[in-house]
């Protein structure tokens, strides 16, 4: 009998599940994700469920991950350069492209094409060479987007070839990632893809090295954001397609675990909560492009609402609101930090001995990754990085100059350092809902936060237990609002809740029998709760929403399970546009080709489309391939006359993941 091994590397935990050919779960395991060296976390879970004798019989390894999703939600990523061909500066304001670029270098070059695929100007190769000389030492990858490259990719291909010869760095082209129009969004997608390549490379190298060490010769597959699978080398070239990989795998896993036809899937991890809808047994896809961390990409994915809300979310006292709030930033829980470094408990005790608390109380910072290229950091950032050193250091003793907070934030965004502080996970330790790590640290952290709030006219709690119960209620109510908003907006095709509606509903969560007004909102679908923290918060969330909660065996490793029960799926699109008279332009990946009639163009496009989709599935690691082709014509009829605008040929190829047939 063969086995399939599913893995999931999340922001907090790495999961593994072992399944047999009948898709029965034989074993599962969880371990902390080791960000500094990802192979350690993977090794821990694999070794706990895979014996030496089993290794030779594993015919498929599939990996899902939330690392790409988390990076976008938290605003992290590697430094890249963006090359825009044929763009105008005003287009930088669209699709939040300027905001996404941040301080990374950008160049506008002459070139690009029009809607028919004809060049509007000669490509400026000299300008690209000059740009590379100026920025190459400061970046790790390049992103290229050219106007109407989906109608003619010649200038993107030319820029890619030149950059490859000059730099040797990873390069992302917009037309490789989407066939849809909307140049700024395509540029955004290419930019995010370039940012994610280095961290995806680290994960896939770690997984491949572990499989080699353990004698597992099965192919390594990766879950895409639409829940389908691709080979590891394909994922490395297109890592943006793995955003929402973890959430997509959890939806597939939830459907496998629970046979309900209609439900909301809610997956709470350490960093994010992901919500998706299953209707008639199928997950809903978002054809408009995945939205993660506020960025609307052009990546087709499962329709998931992702928010920075998890067991490791940062708990912070907001002096303006005079209350505690949960920030989307993932930090290391105090209880885990002190578990690893028990000598730091005395630092918390000494902070509590002071007659006052500061905004940096109960917070530490530690190195999270190598600094890499020195040119990518400012002098202030590098000085701060070096001061942090090899061991965690209390922020309160690291600096008192608030101007350094910005440098610290930048180091966090680059993934070079990690902040530690009080989180919902620590509250769970105080309440004895979780006992994995050091509860003493959680108690001291709670007391420091309580004192800071009291000193700044915030709420006063009788003890740390009351404080943590209030915080747990905040997590549950924030989760309830996320579920309601997801049900009311994109997932159900309606409108998002307004801020005033959210405040009114939240007031209903907090009201009691003596309140004059109580607003109740309920969900008409059951909720399946996934993820390690879910059992701590979702019973209260379900009560707030007057809905049924579904808790399943293996729900804590649903992502890893979803990774091994998926299929390989690839699409190819070819657009046909008028070329004058009855002739048409068939916009092939190599450039437009004119055919004398629409039907001849459709026939040619269909043949190429089927061939390319079949080749894509094979490259992605699929076999036993089935194919379907659709044609969608856009025409306008006026005064009895029909005018052809566009035809879109779409081929869908679906296969089983390779490896099963190779035993």
C-alpha cells in the first residue's frame, strides 16, 4: 500500500498528516514553525509520523503554506525593483500600486503595445541597462509589466532576457501570471510575485532537503490558491499563485472532513483567520482575483476573506480609543519566548517592580533572519539590527528614542527581526486553556499591560484572569464580525458591513440583560472551525451569531489534509479580437496571428489552447488528464446589426497528481 504525506507550514505551526490510498488518515502531528531554519519544523512533524520503513512507500508529498499570505497581510517582503513599460506615472496610483511598491525602486520605460498587439514605441533597452546599474545591489528580484503584454508579450520578454543576462536574479513578468486586462493590477501581481520568490525558495529547498534526507523519492507538490496542486519548480517561478494556499487547502480539507453541503469555513491560525464559503459541496472561486492584505491581485483563487486575527496577534493598548485592540501583526507569544529563554523571566519581574509601565513594557525583539545584502538597509536600520544581537532583548532597554521605532518596524517588515509580546495565546495560558509553555510569563505580561492601561485612563481589571477573559471575548467578537462581514460582502456577493453597522453589532455582543437596546445578528449557515486556537474562541463566537458550530476530528491539521486530497488543475485562455473586415487577431502567447475569419481563428485558438493547457498540467505534475474547452463571444447588436467585439477561448485541464502511478 502507498502513502501520501501532507504538510502545511504556517506562521506558527507546521503540520503533517499521513494518508493511505483509501484516503484514510493514519497519523497527524503538529510542531512549531522554525522560521530561522524551516527544515527543523518540517523534520519534527515528519519524523513523528513517518517511519523509515514507510518512507519508500510514500508516493506523493504535498505542501500548503500560509507564509506567502502572512507576508502580504503583515506587509513583509524582500526588496525588489519594478520595471514598467509604456506606463504613465498616473497609473501608479491605481490598484494601490504605489503603496505596494513602498520605497523600492521603480523605472518607467518607453515601449508597450496597444489593444491590437501593435507596438506603440520601441523598447528602451538603454534605459533598462542604466536602471540596473543604479539599483541592482539593493534588490533581490525584478518585476516587469508592459502595457497590453497579454496581447503581445514581446517587450516583457525582451526586458526579461536583458535582466537575466545582466543580473541573474529572479524575474517576474505580468503576462506569465494573468491573461486579464488591467495593467496596474497585473503590475501589482508581478511585484508581489517577485517579493515572494526568495521566501518560497527557502521553504521549498527545506522541504526538498528533508525528503532527500529521509529517502522519500515522491514528487513534491504545492497547493495553489484555488486548491489545486502544482510541482514545486512551478510554484517557485509563480509563488504569488500560492497566496491563500493554506486557506485553500483548509477549505479542501474541511470539505473532506465534513460532508455538509452548505457551510462557512473559518480557519484561525497564529497569524490570520480565513473565511470561505462552501455551497452545494463546492468552494466558491473569486474570478476577479484574490484579495490579501488589502491588495487585489489577478490570481484566481478560492474566495477567501483573510484578516490578521490569530492566536499570535499583537495585543496593544490604544490610547486614543482607551481600550485594548488586536493588531494584524504576528508576534512571538511571551509564554513561548520565556519557555525558550527562561532567564528572561527576571526581566519581566524587574519591569513590574518599577512604579510605572511604558509602551514598550512586556515586549522583546529577536533576530528572525540574516541581514543579507547590507545595501538594502539604512545605516540606522543596520545599527539597530546589530544592537539586537544573537539573543532576545527587551525593547524597554534597547532604545528610548521613539524615532528608532520606525527603523524597527522596517526590520520587521523585511522579516529580519521578530517582536515578542502579549498575545491571545498568552491569555489562553493565563486562563489554563493552554498549558504548552510558560504561564508565569503570560501572567506577568498581563499585569504589565493592565497597569499601563490604568495609567493611561483605560479599563481597570480586578486581576489578570478578568483581563484575559475580556481579551478572549474581544477575540471571539472580532471573529464574529469577520464572519458576518464575509457573509454579507464578497463571499455572498453583497455589500460589506459599514463601520457604524459593526459598532452596533459589537455593542450587541457586549450588552447584557439590563441593556435598553440589543442588536442581534445571526448566520444562516453552520460554521466549521479549524486551526489550533479555534476551540478556545469559536464556541463563544457561535453563540454570538446564533449558529451551529461544527468541530471535526483532525480539524487542527485540515490544511495538511487538504494538501493531499486535491487535483492538478490548469487553465489556458486565448483572446480573439477584430483585425479589420472579417479577419481577426488571435493573441497567442508568442504574439498575435491574423486569421481571415472568426471561425478559422476560433479553430486555431482552440487547438493551441488545448495543447497549452495539456502541457501546463503535465509541467505542474498531473497525469490521466481530462480536458474541457469553453468559448465566450462578446457582441453588440444595434439596429439589427451585430458587431463582434471579442472572443475568449478557455481550456481547463485536470489531472491526478503524479507519483501515484509510479509505484
